[in-house]
C-alpha cells in the first residue's frame, strides 16, 4: 500500500473503532438502566428497554461488521 492509502485505511479503522466503542458504551448504559428498573420492581419497563436494545442491535450490524463496496 502507498502511504496515502495506508493513512486512509488507518483513519477508517480508527473511526470504526470509535464507533464500536460508542456502541459498547450505549449497551453498557442500557444494562445499567435495565438493572435499575428491575431493582425498582418495574419489570415491564425493563422488558421494554431490553426489547428496544435488541431492536437496536439487530439494526446496527454495520457497527459490528464493515461493509465494503
């Protein structure tokens, strides 16, 4: 690879890593929020939050796997 294309690839990988880290933080926050809802006895709210998180996970595959082309 030429230096320019190498730099572009490194930049792309760094951006992808930053996206993945932000995604991980959002999931960790969902876990904390669900745990709080369960501790407060709000089981329906916790279940709703988990369902929303699963929907987000299903629609966010591009964060986990890079699509080329």
